């Protein structure tokens, strides 16, 4: 399987604090990879580095063998853990913006998904709740025909009733060769869709394997392995 | 892609600033209409209050409000929440930087045009405009050039100084955000330091004019008025600001291309 994303010896330091320490990992084409770890483990830092929002202190990040560039940004669809659209915009405005910038954006699909999620495409984002704004962003991200979807806590602000729909939407809307790098605390919800998992703790990769292999080896679910690995000792 | 960045940035900023333009125009029209009222103490007070408000709004929207909003917009879209969209668009950092530079320049020009137009509406039909033109004629005769050339030279000088201040802010924000703590304060301190540097450069350029006209140095020691020297200094000042702006844009683009750290 071809390597889509490769992080090689990536370190990110803030002053004296090392947030990522010599991290190396890969995301192969056509795989759904769970990036799992406790709060502050470095999951969001990895995702921000991949999306050129942070500059690594050392190491290299390659997408399809090349450095992150406008070309790779076209092929990576990123859902950050915060709302980033101008709050004066409506979902329709956002669709126009995405259509203008991303040739791989499917506006019809986005409008259909807005409708499914009961989102008014003409309502200003400022008038929407945080959860609704997150749904708008999720729709925009999955409506792109990208090679890699980087989803940072996509279920965080979504109510439990909508989580299934969101997961189905994620799965339904990307093509076979595409990969998903997903970070979440709600492992039980995404457990069934994961192909590979990466466990990260205190800025270091502590485990990288196929989800099936791990389940067989430990005779436990990924959620249970996660809980055991990151158990807080009192 | 550059034109798309300019389009969306201009649209986003003009939405936020347009309410100030509407207020400036409303007061300008109200001032002009108040002059049609029969002359009385009330109408004189009303006209003074309205014209005073128009002037403060015109100046506020002209420079202060527009400049502050441009800097806030730059900070928010390059280092704030909106940066999550900006830096993930399939564009280069150079396109992002120059897109912001061009859209901000356009917004500033619109702000200046609105301010001037509001002032013109305020005083249309009054003797203020006549007096302005008379004063301009006096200065034109004094300087020995046409009134329009005089306006052009000093307008260009003021415009370049305004753009210089704006781009100093951009560079200050980029460098200030390369630090890990107190980013807004550091942006301000760095910006202020760079601004002092640009002013020194502009003055040095003006002094450079002394090579071509020795009267330049006399203005520091004599009380005599040298109109040709003032024009020469203004022209060299223009060169100084052009050089400053080129350096600021080059450094700003280089600093942004060195990478960002969005919180």
C-alpha cells in the first residue's frame, strides 16, 4: 500500500517545552487511521503540522513524497477542532468560497448534506450554535474529493443522535484510495471504522499498528486497550 | 488564486467597515441639508454639531478605524481562528501576503475616498470650499507650481506614509507572532520600532536631497522660507517611502514564508 503521509523524526518545541518528540509515523492510502491519546498528548499538534499551521522545529513531513505545498493542500481536507469561518458568512457563502478555491469541492453534495442536517444555508453562522457551525464545517470538509481527510475531534461538538449520521457521512463520502486521519476521545463510536491506530502520549508515538491485529493480540477492543494504556493511577 | 484572495478579503473587510461609511455619509448629507434651514441660533448650532460629527467620523473612518480594522483582520486571518482556513487554502504564503496587502490597500483607498467625499458633501455650497481653493492658490503661487501639482505631491506623500504605517503593522504582527508569549504586545513594540526605522530612512532620503540642492541644509539654520526646497524634500520623501514600502513588503513576505505557528 502506498504511503500517503509520512512524518519523519518530527519535533516541535515551544521554548523549553517539547510538544512532539522525534515523531515518525505514516498514513497509507485507503486507510482510516485513529490518532488516539489523552488531552495534550500532541494529536492536534500533528494535525496542525500536516496542515501547515505550525512549523516543525526539526524533521520532515511529506505528502505523497513531497513537502507540504499548495498542491498537497488541494488534496488534504482538514477539519480543525475550532470554528474558523467568518461568522458573518452563511453556509451558502462558504460553499461559494470553497467552490472558488477547491476544484474538487462538490457544491451540490454540500447543499444536500446541509439539508439532511437541517442546516439553513442562508442563516448567518453568527446566529448558529457552536454545534451547528461545526456541522457546517464538517459538511464542507467531506464535500471535497480529497486524498486525505484530517479530522480533529469531528464528534466533539456533535450531539449523540447526530454522531452516527456524521460517521456515516464521513465513510460514505470519501473514495477508496482516500485516507482518513481522525482524532477523538470518543473511541467507542469510531472503533468499528478504524483500520489502523496510532497511540500518542506526551509527544511520543507509543503504538502504531493495525486495529485488527491489536484486537486479536490483546483480545480486547481498541477502546479497552486505550483505557488500559492511559489508565490514570491514583 | 491571488485575485480570489483579494476578492474575499476585500468583501469581508468592507462588510465590517461599511456601517461607518454610511454614518459618515448620513451626517454629511444632514449637515448639507441643515444649511438650507432659515438662519437662526438653532440652525447654526445644529450645523456646527453635524459638521463636527462628520469631520470626526470622516477622519475616524478615513484613517484610524480603517487602519485598526485592517490590522485586526490581518491578525485574525493569518494568526487567529480564520488562519485555519487561510493556511489550508491551496495557495502559497506569498499569495496570502500580497492578497492581504492589495485588499488592505484597496480598503484604505476606499476609506480615504469616503472621508474626502463626506467632507465635500458637508461643505458643498458653503464658503468653506471657496476658501480652501483660495488658500490652495496662495500656496501654489508661493511654491511656484500649479495648485493641482501641489495637491498631487503632498497627497502622494501622505498616501505613502499611510501605506507605510499599514505595512509596518503587518510586519510587526508577523514578527510579533513568531514569539511564543505576549504576542500582541511584542507585535506592537516590534511595529513601533520598525516605524521609527522607516521615519529615519525617510528623513535620510530627504537629507540626501542636499547633494542636489545645498539650500536643503539652510532650512535647519535659517528662518527664511525656501519653497523649492520644500518641494524637493517632498519628492525625495516620496522616494524614501517607496523604498521603505518595498523593504517592508519584501521582509513581510519573507517572514511569512519562514512559517507560522497558529495557536
